[in-house]
C-alpha cells in the first residue's frame, strides 16, 4: 500500500470513529401579522394553514407560526413587528395594506408575503406587479 492511500485510509477511519452528534432539526418560524382580530380572520387563517400543509409544512413538527393581531389598532403595529423580528422569522405574512406597510418599515430585510393588499404599487409596497423588487411579494 502506498503512503498516500494509507494516510487516506487512516484519516477516514479516524473520522468514522468520532462520536456522532445528533443534529437538531430546525423549524422555520413564519410570522403572521394582521390588523384584525383572530375571530374575523379565522377563515383566511385556516386556508393559510391548509396551504402550508399542502406544501409539506406541519405546524409543530417542522414549522412554527407566530401570530400577532393589531385588533384594529394600527398604533400597535410597530411593537408587534418588533416582537416578530426578535423571533427571527424566515418570512412574515401580512393581511392588509397597513400591516404590510408596517412590516416593510420595521423589518426591511425579512421577506414579506402580502395578502389582501389594495394597491401595492400605489402604496409603494412594490415597484411593479410583474417585478416587485425588494423583500415584498404577494
């Protein structure tokens, strides 16, 4: 056996003998921000959960959702967005133009998926519908 082959074999054997550390599965966090109360958005929230499950995400198993509700008080948005940012979500989903604007201002580096937004171009949420740009889509 040549020297290089021997060293490669020895190196491989030493790596295989190391104890294996179990890697904890990561659960992506999805932030959800709405201007409404949970009861008013129950139908939409259920559809959102069905869509996640159809895409292979099971809440509690391989994904987590953090809901924040402004309950009609738009003054709460900065605090609610700040709470979501601290959770380091993979994405924030918003319902409504005011919630989307609050996330765009308070979390410009986190991807934003908007639903039920009236005029995303006119409000400045996106550059155009064809090419939204930035971190926002819908």
